[in-house]
C-alpha cells in the first residue's frame, strides 16, 4: 500500500523533532548565555549591553522565563549562567550535582527591596511585618483593624512561580500558606496597575516598580521604627524585606563567564544596578 | 491514498492506469500536490506530537508512586485537609509545606467564566449575525461584518490589559463590587474574543439558507422578523450550534484575558463577582518557574491533558449533535 511510506515519514519526523534539544551552552566559546529570573532580565540585559561594548568579540545573550526555568536550563546544560531571584533549593542543587558532576556556585550580584504598595488615598502610615502576615494569611480582612478606614482589604500577590512570591512567603508569612482570597497577578507591573486603580488594595513587589502608588514604610515589630525602602536602608539591612539576587554557575565560574561575573561585581558593574532600580551589594 | 483523484481529469480520459499518469504529470502539479500533502501532514503530526508530549509528562500522576505521595488522583479530586488535623477542603495551593492540588476550584472557575462569556457572547453574536444577514442594508453590512471580524485580530493580551485597566474599574464603580477583578470582568473580556468566532460561523450559516425559504415564507404572508426568527434561524441551526461549540472551545482555552482580568484566586464559590482561577491561566502562570520533574510540574501537565480532553469531548459532542440535527432537518425538508 502507498500508505506505508507516509506513516514511516511521520514516524521519522516525530523522531527527529524530539531529538533536537541541543543547548546553546555548547556554541562558540565567545558566547556567554544567561537565563532565568524575569525580575532580573532587564538588569542582566543592561550588564550585557555595557559589557559587550567594552569587550568586542564577546557575545552575552540574556533571556528570561523565570528563576525555575533558568535553574532547569542550568541542570540540562542549556545555559552558562543562571539568574535567580530566589536561592536555589537543595533538591535543585543535588540535580545539578548528579547531572553535571560539579557543585553549583552561588554568587550574589545585587540587592533588591520588596516594597509594600497601597493606593495614594490610603491613610495608613506604617505596617508591621506581623500585620502584613495577618493580611496575607487572611486573619485581617478590614483596613480598620490596622488603623485605616472601614473597608475590606483587597490583597494582590505575585503568581506562585515568582521568586518574589516565595521570598514574601518565607520572610513575611513565615512559611504559612497565603489565604485563598488573595488575588494573584502576572508580573509586578500588573500589581502596580491594579493597586493604582483600587483604593482598598495592597500589593507587593520590587521597589523599582513603585510608580503611581505609595510604598509604605515597614516596621519589623511593634517596638521598631518605621523604615522606608531606600539604598541606605536596604544595604544596611535595616529594611526588613531586602533580598539578594543571584547568579548560579556549574562549578566555579571559569573562562569568559568568570571574566563577565568579575566585571559585574566590580564597581563599574555594580553601578548599573541602580540605573534599573536595584541596589549595589554592600561594599566590604 | 486516493489523493491523486483530485488532480486527475474526468473519468473518460483515464485510460492510462492511475499510477503511471501521475508520473507523467507536469512538475508543478506534482510539486503542488507535495506541498498540500505536506501541510496536511504537518498539522496532524504536530497534533500527535503535542498529545504525546502532554500525555508523557502527565502520566507520572497515574504511574509513579513517588509523585502520587504528593499528588494522586484522590488528592486532585477529593477534599484534603489544609493542615494536619484540619477540616478537609478543596484547595489549590501548590507552593506550600503541604502542597494542595485540588482541581475543583480551577474547574469551577473555568466553567464559571466560560459560562458567563458564553451568556454574553452567543446572544450578541447570533443576533448580530441575524441582523447583518437578514435585515441590514448592504452598506451597513459592509461595515459591520469586517468590524466584528476585526475584533478577532486584537491580541488577547491587549483585551486583557483593557479589562484590567479600564473595564474592571468601570464595573466596580458602577455596581460597587468589592473585587475589581472577578469572573464577570473576565467573562465580559472573554466574550470579546468569542464574539467574532461565533459571529463569523453563524453569519455563514445564515447566508447558506436557500433564498427560496425566505421567499416562500414572505409569500405566505410572514413578516421579515417572523421569517428570520421562525424560518432562517431554525434552518441554519446546525451551523449556529457549530458556532457555539467553537466559541465554547475558544472561551475555555483562552489564557491571557483571564490571567489578567480574573484575579486568579482559586475560590470554590458560586458568586460571579468573586475572583476565579482557570485551568489555562494556572498553566500559564505556574509552568514558567516550576521545578522540572516535581509533582507540581506533572500536575500542571495533567491539568493540560484534562483541558485537552474537555475541549476534545465538547467538540466531538458538538459534531455529533450538529450531524444529528442536520439529518433531522433534511429528513423534515
């Protein structure tokens, strides 16, 4: 029958397409690939642009997709450097070890402050970390319970794929679950937009995005003082919701990747953090 | 394969055996046939590939005992306690010390927003199609038809953003809802994506109704409204139903609009002004950062397969129903 070659061709097609998954990491030695966190993608691109103009002949390719995507790429050898806005989990570190034969190295490259956003008309002046926790675990549902006017709190959160979501859960919710009523939006920009339109709302996200809304100061506990997010308070760790942003490589960075990472950590590289709304690392 | 029949001349010429004549056919003929076959084959191959891929990644839910410890079928469909010793509930909370993967809130959310979208879209689209094909002046039709069809060309992320920024605020201030982003907001946004599809297919169905039906009806003394409502609409019913099924498929699978406009809180309630979380939005939001090979990863693929099956069964049922109706109508005619 004439049918047979077609079935064979289809089978062949399925075979060849399922075989093409070579990572870009194996391309020419002059290309550095960076993949990972969406929070860090602009930062990474800015670093790459500046680095490439200073080092002609070296190509730095930056893509986003999320911290998890970057880590998966690192495990499969699809990227040289992985950007992550959350620390790698032990299980993921183990996977790198078994698949790539080397330990993963973790390099903090910048600081970020998580801002708490409210609507401009909101008269709350400060929130404690405990109040934030109660709001996001659903124990406080009315603004009057934290000193505001009598209206229901509409709380927005990032999606659970986000490094920021995980950070907030660990540091503010002390690992308890978010309440089911918490609305989640894709991306910090969407949260900022929603909060700017909704008087009864609260949201969180990178301080770099805080435009059109009010970022309120945070108190670590009832006795502490109210700390707004700023370069000084994030670098000195006074602001309770500050975090590291990371680069990950398989084994100690070497060759072109090492040169790039060293440059990122140099004063010149660190200066770029501030142009995109993050903070440079503390100088030792 | 009988494909060569398409290109062959009428029967009286085919004295040469089929196979041989194909060889002697002109180059462009053969090339065209290869291209056409190739594209048909590509469509089927990609469908099969997608199905194999999703199925393969969803399978560990049913087979791997390690994955089942975290997410078995029972955990996906039966209530589970949120904490040790708490009352069992349906919760979607995959990032947790005790991950909870109940699909019921997602199923409820998906159905709720789809039904709302359909309730808005189908009457609007079908009546608009009836208007343009039966009542509108030709020049009105020349404007309305492309305008509605142009709606399909708006990227859904733009519609979603519009809902998030404008529609949500307007609906909230008009009706005083607590939550800006809810099932109704998303459903109205979704209906904007569904209307063009239902409209186009329904319009085609109406214009396919033979002119003689209308003339006959008018000749019997019926008004043009009676003709449209009692003659044209029933005659075009199979096509209209097919339009509805297509619209349903689009609504249930649409991602960006619901992701932006629904609030994405996985609540299991009946209130249309509560926030909802759909299957497609869950996949879009969570797959990006999930640890590959974890239970969460496989659950998301299971959700994808589940969605695939729902759309497939709906389409199959729609097809069968339309076919039956067609037969009945032809039998009656």
